[in-house]
């Protein structure tokens, strides 16, 4: 299977919009911490969305890995060698 870690997970307009919202929330709601780690890294309004996104990405990764293992098992059972570079 191909490694999709180099490709952005979200389209550029969505990333831009979320970035604008995040910058606005950070500028209006939080002070700069005195030391790194003094405050939550995620503003409260964004926590539910980030949690849903993390769950969705984890589910997608685990699902993709499960399908890959199943297909590899089927190929092994059928005695078919995977193509080079696949």
C-alpha cells in the first residue's frame, strides 16, 4: 500500500479556514504562557472538533491497515505473490 503521510489530510481551503479560526481564537482567548506547557495547547472551542478529527483519522488508518492485512492474507492463501513496488 502507498504511504499517504506526505499528502495533506485536508484540502487547502479547509486548512486556511481552520487556520484563520484558530489564530482568531488564540489571539482573543489566550495569553502567551510563561513556560511551554503551562496552558492547554488546544483552545476549548476547538477540542471537540479536534477529538472527532483524531478519531476519524485513527479509524481510517486502522481500517486501511486491516484491509491491507486481509488482502495480503488472501493473496498468501491463493499463492499469489504481490507485484513489485506494490
